[in-house]
C-alpha cells in the first residue's frame, strides 16, 4: 500500500508538476495537471514494480505469460488509484488545489488496443493476476493506432483513426535495452555438421522489436505486474546508412515505413478472418519477440532450459499467438540444441490455449505459400510437427483418410492455426460451459476423441474492481454499508447481500442509486447525442459489437412492433422505455454497418413522432469503448443478451450488467445459462430456441423463415416496413436485411425467435410494474454476481492449467 497523507500528497503533486512543466500549478492547463498526476502515481507504482520484479527473479515461482493480440485496457489512472487505495486522499488533496479529479481522469485517452470481448477479457485477467499475487504478465503489440473511433454521420458509421498516443502515454516505459530481433523472409540453409542437421536462417529481413512496459497494479497487495507491448522499428544500420549513402533517401524512408507498419494498426475485425500477410507478420512479430525475451530472461536468472515448462506457463488468447508453439521449438532445437522430442515435451507442457469462438468464418488458416515465404524456418518446423502428428493419427485411425486429412495441421493449401494450437498445447479451454460442450461434441469432436484430457472449461469473468468498485461507487458504498467490505477480496461474499433484500429501506436505496446512475447516463446522452431521455423510463440496453449473430436486428424489429402497437392503440398500457444501443461494426462488414443505419433511422422516426415519443425513445451512442461502458452499465435496467443460441461463446457484458443490478433478458447462450443457474429462473427472463433446437436446424434443416413471415401478421408488418420507406426515404436502404430475413432463410433465427422475444419483453413490463419485485430481482443479480469475478476465473486457470501457486498474502 502507498502510505501517504493528504498533506504530503499535495506537496508531492505540486513538486511533480513543477518538475514536469517548469511552471506554476495555477498557470497549467488540465492536460498538464493530468500528466503531473499520472507521473506522480507512476512514481509510487515504480517502487512496487521494482520490488515485484526482484521478488519474481529470486523466488523461482512459476511465471505466467498471457499472449494476446489485443488488450483493451481503457483508462489506467482511476484503476491505479483504486488499487493503490489512495483515490480518496488524491481526490481531497486535488480539490484543495481546486482541481476536480474526475476532470483529469476524463482527459486520459482510452487505451483501446482491442476489438471487444477477447481484448477486454485479457485486460480483466491482468488485473486479476496482479490482485491475486500471481506472477503473470501480458505480452502483445503496441499498436500506434488502436481500435478506430466511430463517428456517426447522417446515421452512418464513419471510421476515424485512433491516435491514442498523440498526447503521450504516461504509463508506458520504453525499454530499448531489452529489444529483440525478429527475422522475416529469406531462406534456410541446411547443413550436416558432426552428425547433426543444422538450420541457418539467411538473407532474412531483420526487424527490431522494442518493448514498452506498462505497470499492472494489484489491489491492496503491493504487487505490480507487467504488460509488455512490442513496437516494430527498422534496425538502424540496415536502413538509413546503407541506403542513404547510396543516395537513395526515399527508399530508406519507404523501407522504414514498411517495417513500422507491422505495429501500426489493430485489425478491426473480430469475427471474420482475412488472410492478410500483415496480420501474419504482426503475429510472428510479437510472438517471436516475446518468446525470445522470456527465454533470455529465464536463462539470465539461472534457469535450466530443460526445466522451462516447470517455471514458465505461456497462454495463448485464441489462435492469434499460436506461432508461439513453433517459435519455442525453433529456439529449443536450433539455438539450444535440444533433441526434438525433448523440445516437444517442453513446448507442449508450457503452452495452453483458449478458444473464443465457434464461428467458422473466424478461424485462422494461412495460405501455405504466404506462410512459407514469410517464415521459412517456422514453416519447416510446422511441417515436422505435422508429420509426426499425422503418424500418430495414422496409428490411431487406420484407414480413415478423410478424418486424418480433416484433422491435419496442413491441408488444402493452408496452415490451420486451431489445429496447431490444439496439438501443440497441453490444455484447450472454452469460455463457458455450453461453449466448451459444443467444442467437445461438435466443433472439435475429433480432437476431443484424440486428446480427451486436454479439454476443459473456464467460464469467463470480469474484474469487479473496475466494473463495480470503480464504475459504480454509489452501489459499492451501499454494499459496504450493508455486508461490509469482505466482498472486495472475496467477491462471492456478495451473496451476503441476499439477506438484505427483504429490507425495504435497502431496496429503496438500491433504486435511488440506480436512478442517480441513470440520470448521469441521461446527461451523457444529452451531451453526446443531443437527445433528451427520461431517467424514469426503463433503460433497455444492448451494447456490444454489431454482428448478425448478436441480433441487434431482433431488438430493432421488436421496437418497430412496439411502435406499431402504440400507433394502433395510443392508450396501450406500457412502461415507458429508452432503448439504448452502442457498438462498432467492422469497417468491411456491410450488414453490420447497415444495422447501425437502421437503428439510427428508427431512432429518428420514433424520437420525432409526438404520438409516441413520451413513451419510447431510441438512442445510438457513438464510439462505444471501455470508458463509455463504465457509464452505461451502472445506469442500465435491462441487459439485452439476445444472441442466436450456440453462437456467443460466453459474453462478458452480461456479467458486468448483472453485477451492477440490471435484469437480463436472454437466450440460453454462452454464460447466460450459468447466470440463470446462479440467479434462478425468477430473476432473469429467458426466451428463444435452445441449443439443441438450433443445432438440429443447422444439421437437418427444417426451418423456413418465409413461413413465419407469411403467417405472423406482426412479423410481416415490421419486416415489410424495412423496405416500405417508413424509416428511410430510400426504400432499398435496408433491402439486404429484408432479403436475409425472408429470402435467404434467416441464418440467425431472428423471425423464429421474434414471438418468444416479444412475449419475454411483455413479461419484463409486467415485472417492472411491481416496483418492489423488480428491485429484489436487481438485488438478487448483484448478490449472485460474485462468481463471475475474473478472480475466480484466474484462480481456475492458475490451479487447473498453469500450475502456478496462488498466494494471497501481500508481498
Ligand atoms: C481473425 C479475426 C478474429 C479476431 C478476433 C476472429 C475472432 C476474434 C475473437 C475470438 C472474437 C472475440 O472477441 N470473441 C469473444 O470472446 C469473448 C471472451 O471470451 C467472449 O465472451 C465472446 O462471447 C466472444 O465472442
């Protein structure tokens, strides 16, 4: 813990300001004040960082490295203040200097180096590893441009680059002396020396990988772990001097740019794989740099390379870092001279893999030619891995050629990364019970048959420190006042809140807190979207990436239907609602972008119709990111988790919403099932097809969406309105949505689930009318949310996969 009182904090802050800017505090602007504050906090953190590193180097405790192409960190200042336990002191000290802490916090640019669920999960995991005192570090890419900023212009998404480093980044430390060289292209020279084959990579293009380290502060335990992000630079002698001396200055610059492009930008696709060579380069770049630096560090502190797997665990977040497997093999075999079989045992024992999606279109498969020319030695190693693995398959499945070819790592002119990840790791996990079952029984059933012991489930979680303590201080205080503060370190203690749910005064407080959070959200909506919403209406929220399987369209159709029924029957007794959407569409995903336009068209029509706009309003909030989520989620009454069953691997916003006392309307998909099991049927509203029904339709057919369109008059009416000009003067604007639903048989069962969704929404209305009952439901959700803390998830990874000790005590 940082032990500092208000007075000395104030003094230290004034000094830091002077040191950084060389002017008086009162002459400074807010940006400068933010920088001074971040700088001061970083000083406090640095001491603990050093201590943690020293302890790790000495203790010989197993180190976990979480490899991920994405880390969606959001802002770091508030997190650090909270975890250091000095937020109140800092706030009071600054306020005596007439500086509002929140204003400074809001100046920090979100660190948005991720697309959505997978990247945010990685960020929650880092927080939990540090808070559980697990030596666990992140390894990724320092993208110069993060996930694009979304602007809505004329109802349409426009992408603007996210220049997040523009004002500098107070949290990172460039470590030029820890750089690594990553080699691309060239050829492999094979020699036979002293009865041994040797492999030398020649004529390659070297790329300098420079690490930037960010401290990850544990909660109240003096632990500071590291997120190491790699940036690509040209190896200086290679570009400027040689080319420049030949007078080819422009060529030198071009070369420099081409190298730097490797860490230039995050790919904004989160469910569709495109075989882009730059992405493959990014993957090898950070994986190779990361593995080299881990092994270098391991050896520096006396590690015996043959015991690598006892001291190091490397986790790969989806298949994106799968090249870690052949890269470890390369170092062990080519550089350390280990026998292949020994190296293979060490590698597979070191690496573990999480799958995050069953969408076939998201699976990474690289064309052999591309792979081979970019990574010639790594390709040879993958070929060798595949050769040996296929021999195993031939022994196991004699004569079953189709099966063997289906399971091969290299087949159909491609390298299949999921196959390599399964074969080369000792653990394969899904992210929710249903998802893991689908992997075992369906998507990966052949592999499950071959390696039953590798497969396991680790249901996702979220850090309650950011998603409750930081984002909802009012609710946190109510919880502390009732059940005490043990839930902070033991989140399942939130269960104790149940006892208070028969106390009317507690329920009353709960609903007042919700109202205050809704008012805050309403003012953000007014500020950002210029739409006035009623905080006394139900805040009905669907915020997440825009994707057909997440079915924002189902929500739209239901709003259109409600609108129809209000026009038909102006006296219809409904609870007034504000429908809030937010989320980004991949820039090349037409249907998703069109969905955003549809939401905005519906919003425009309804919000301007005085017959209904005192009862319903629709809002699309621009530029969804971590910080916006922190404002939206505490102010939500109803959490929309309405994906086509089987498609959402887990979902994590569902957990954030319940922890903040929202009621969920959901399909039995992903972790929604486990949420239902925790809160029981009375405290969640479930609708729609079950997994078995969906799987059976996909397997055997039998679904005909046009039948529903033709037989359900309400469905026909809303679907026809997509192309009637009612919501957009250009009648063809939403034609493709219409076609998908009616003529292409509605792949995501929107029409099939429509009736059941409308009924579920009516049930929500009925429940909401009974105020006390509703408040109890909210309270039950909070009380049962502890199990979804990522502390539980990380403890399961640590004991079940990584074999790391979990030590709770402080350093
Ligand atoms: C190759 C393009 C690409 C990029 C990212 C394909 C797929 C991805 C990710 C696997 C997508 C993703 O973020 N999946 C989400 O992971 C969350 C954390 O486990 C789950 O909660 C979500 O259900 C899942 O969609």
